[in-house]
C-alpha cells in the first residue's frame, strides 16, 4: 500500500510546466511520489554536506566510498536519469548509513539542522509523508533570492556530480571537486548570505572546469584523443544494440563483449562522440550513430528490431513496443526496465546481446549518409595554425559556439535556423545533444576548415574552453575580445553547471535559450545580467545582426 502523494514542486529543468514548476506531474514523466523521494535524497545529501563540511574543516579525511555515494546519488536526481522509486528508497538508506559514519568521524555535536537529524522511517508511506516537509516548498519563508541561489547551487552540483561520477569510473578524482560537494550541500542547507552563495556559485563554476578537465583526462587517457572521423548515420543489416547516454566506459565494455558475436553497435544521443575515439572506433562492429536527440526516442525506438542500452540521461517512458528490449545501467533507471548492475567492477551485458540476437535486427542496409565528428581540443589544436591564418586573412569572420542540450519545445528551432543563417565566412563549434538539430547539414568549409566542428559531449565544453583560450593566446587578447559568441541551449542541470563555469571564466554576452531558468529569482537574474550581460535569445536575424554588427 502506497501513500497517495498529489503534490510536487520541481523547477529544475527547462521543460518545467507553465514556465514555473511541475506541481501535479512532471512534464518529464516524474510523478509526485518520485519527486518526493528525490527531494528526500537531496535532504539527506544536505545533511551529509553539513557533516562532511565539519569533517573537512577539522582535517578529517572522508572515506572514498562516501564521496562516491554522494556523487552518484546527486547524479541520480538529475533530470531524465532515474525514474525508479525503489532505487531512491535504497539511496535514502545508504545516505542514512553515510550520515552515521560521518557523525562518528566528526565526534562533536553536529547541531540540530533538520537535514542532519533526519532519519528515514522504515515504512515507505511514512517516507512519502516526510517528503512533504522537505524540498523547495518547505523553504517558503526564506528570502526568494536566497532560495534561488541555494537551488542554483544544488542544480549546478547535480551537473558536476555527473561529470565527477564519469571521471571516477575512469580512475580520475580531484580533492577540490570532491570537497566541493560537502561545502556546497552544507551551504545549500544553511547559508542565508547572498554574497556567500554567489561566491560559491562562481567557485562551483571553477571547480566544474577542473572536474571536466579530469573527465577529459580520463576519456582521452583511456580511449585516446578523438580524431576527426566520418561516421555513418544510417543503419546496416543485422542484429544490433543502440547505446545512449554519456558513459564511454559502458560503450567500451559492450564493444568488447559483442566482439565476434554478429551484433552491430550504434551510438545514440550523447554517445555519438564515442565514434571518434581511437580505442572505440577500432571495433569494426561499431557501425555508426542511430537517431537524433533524446526527445525523439519514443518515436525512433518504436518497434525497433534491436536492443537499447541507456547509460545515463536522457531516458523517457518506454513505449510498450520496446519496453521488452530496453536496458538501463549505471545511474539510469526506469521501473520495470531490466537494469544491468555492476558486480565487482564488471558489467555483464549478455541480456542485451541475447535480446539483439533474438530480435534479428534490420533486414537491409539503408543508403549510407555520413557526418564528421571528433573535433576535440587535440584535433582543433592540430590545425590551430591554419585557423589563425584564416582569421588573420579575413576568411573566417566569426566563431559561434552553438551548443547545449536539446529538448522538445518548438522554440528550439532557433538553433537550426541559426546554423542555417550563420554567414558563410563563420565557423560553428558545437557540443552536447542540441547539435542534432543541425549536424546533418552540409555547411561546407573555409579553405579546408569545416564550418561545423563537432567538439563532442556536453562535458567537452572543457575542449571548447581550451580552444577559446588558445585562440585568445594566439591573438594576445581576452576571451571576450575574440570574434567568438556563445549561443547556448539548456535543458537539464549539466547545462547549469557549464554556464556557471563559463561565467566563472569571465565570459560575457552569452545568449541563452530557449527560455531562462525558472529557478532564477528576478533579483538573482538581475545580478547575472548586470555582471555578465547574459541575454535571452531573441530572433535569429536580430541576434546575428547584433553580434556581427
Ligand atoms: Fe518538471 Fe523538469 Fe522537474 Fe521533470 S525535471 S518534474 S519536467 S521541472
Ligand atoms: Fe542532452 Fe539529455 Fe543535456 Fe550532455 S542528453 S546534454 S539534454
């Protein structure tokens, strides 16, 4: 018997109902029960943050498994990652155990903040009742700017948790990144000082640059540097598995396990950049990319004759026509969908492989179409000399970074139109899943330099920053003085933390769309606009005219 929960309040993503908050049912498919459980997990994380901060202040080392737990649990509350209530019940219990251990490590009285003293009751119904007393609505008596700053901090940490989790899987950690989660959750629970919270947001942005750097090191150290690679975006005859999400390690393990089995592997969504890494593309049965961005999955997976493996966001409610052939792993989850667990550091993907063989796959090859991917910082630096010459000669007038998340709203056609209308003497750098709106267009080249350079996943914003810094170095100027404009699209919380990273670097005049975050209060938004000149996207022609003068 489950308690009926009718209310929720979630405003963390761009798809938010009515531009304000999802209060009855999430547009993403998150119901009030799941929203309540996620709020409780965040409440636990705040308690862990307060205790962990005390430990760090006193120079006490926090056990590695607790930090790994904090990052994974935070990641699971990110939009479109995990919809399975059972797993959030487990995270609540694990959080409780982590708090107990931290309490005994700290030794002294940790105070009586409700997030510290909270113990999840054994009865699931009672937990759901507790959920009504935590979350954003429980902070209604707080000043709205403080509440907004705290939320931005939590959402930004959700984004960084994803990157920290991926880096950790590849053996990369950083003490500053790990420590920030404790300090950040502590402040999100206790701080009522706007300056302190704003300072922490900038520090989070800086820390996330470091986090994306260690993830880049993990990815390139394990799989080599991405190389410009022409890849098919059409299907081939035969059994197959489509791999979605961001976890390149899962893709690598699956490629190894499918070798010689007669099963093709396709990337999907944010896994597309995997096709450019030498240690992944060496497998001949990694045959290309299937489909577009996440919001098209229900249509594209409908009745698909192969298996699907989702490693992280974005998962949507599977239709009956493919629920028997979709699998989740890592932080991703959907109730009723088979989850492939990690056991002693290994994952056994046999259920997905068997399903692919049983379904038989596509009956014939499609007429082949290709796109080029793999312009990470290493590849772009390799042609930096040509790029700099082309700018000096006036052949390249301007660079646009058109990057970020995709989503379902009609306003997102802006980004397609932007790529179409960008003048022929401009170059578009892109990253994350928003690029599916224009990455099959042939934009040609400028003296052999492709006009569309796909840098990679959202976390490869690190590559974009390195490229921008290298250009600024070559032209002996500040990033803001470069002929470079950032036109960003956001949907979930990784985009929030990337935006904070760009602001922490001092990047000004970012254009953000398709709408501004609902969780920014008017006061906080004013501060960001005044300090960084962030502006919402308007009309493509007007924005281009303004940027190109
Ligand atoms: Fe709504 Fe987005 Fe929250 Fe889902 S994650 S409930 S769509 S605001
Ligand atoms: Fe896309 Fe979900 Fe954000 Fe890594 S896959 S970017 S939305």
